[in-house]
């Protein structure tokens, strides 16, 4: 346990930030799973809609440095490729 007042405050801040970051990461993972589920179901319209939401969440998290920007970009790229392949297969 911290002894000084500043260390106690740092611990409180750290716990708050950790909780906030975990909830954001969980929301992103859930959204990515929804995109992948739509791709598996071969629902191109739903997959495109879910991809848009996932990209928005990934961009927001990377701008706040909850995720590394390159990791967010890589995830968006992989999801977009899957959705695009689904749309070309439907054509």
C-alpha cells in the first residue's frame, strides 16, 4: 500500500484509468466479434454496418492511446478485407 498522499492519489487514478481502458478494450473486442459473426453468416449489409462501428471504436481508442495506433489500423484492415471479400463473393 502507498504511504504518501501523492502515491495514494496515483493509485486511485491508476485504478480508474485501468477500469476505463478495460471497458473500452472489451467493447472493441465485442464489436470485432460482431463483424466476424456477420461475415460468417454471409450478411454483407450487416457486416458493413458493424465494420463501420468497429472502425469508429478502434479509431477512438487509438487516438486516446488505449490501443497502439498501428494495432488499430491492422485490425481495421483485416476486418475490411474480410467484409470486402464477402461483398465480392456476393457479386
